[in-house]
C-alpha cells in the first residue's frame, strides 16, 4: 500500500502594535464619536452595518473592525468572527456597534437577544463586552448607560 503525503498549510500567528499614542475610551460618548467618524454619513441611513471597537486593558483603541453590511432592516452578525478578530488583536475589551437606518435608537428584541448572547461568549473567553451602541447621525443608544448590558 502506497502512503500519500497531504499538503497541509501551517498556521502562523503574529502580533504587532505601533508606538503611536492610542485613544482612550472613557465613556459612551467617546466610543460614539470614534465609531461615528468611521461611518460613511452618506449611507448611515441607507443600510445597516455592524462594527467592533477593539480595546486593550487600558481601554485604549486597538482598532475598528467592520464586521458586516446588510440591508435596510438588518445585517448578519457572526459571533465567531467577532471573537476571532478580538482574539487575533489581543483585545481584552470590545464595544459592539450598529446603526439603525431608520434613525430610531431603541433596541429591537433581536438587538437585545444578540447582546446577551455576545456577552455570554465574551465572558467565556475573558473578554469584556463594555457596551453595545446603536447609532445614528444625531445620537446613540448605549446598552451600558441604560443598564441593559448584563
């Protein structure tokens, strides 16, 4: 019997950071301003997007990851991707964020259920889910500020 060698790719793990000063998140307002700056204000009322603000232990911003873009009434949020990105970035905290194209800032039942589920996953991985923001051009809703995070 002939033995066949399989060509299996090697997995590489790398991490680097820069010496540039990092922005520190001290409040929901800080997170909102940074996240809103990453949005295209010409499409914020057109289609829903979901982004992750990745933070280190000092709540300094490591980066923003645009997870998904959807339609008028929703977008796909794959929790495995949220935590794959957070782990790859060595993030110890995350703030999740999405917009409501309607401009209405109150969370839907789906938003509430998703936040609870992401919070459970974060806890298992030792990553702090610090907030979930729903944003528009004119303001934001903070799950943390409203006591709805846990």
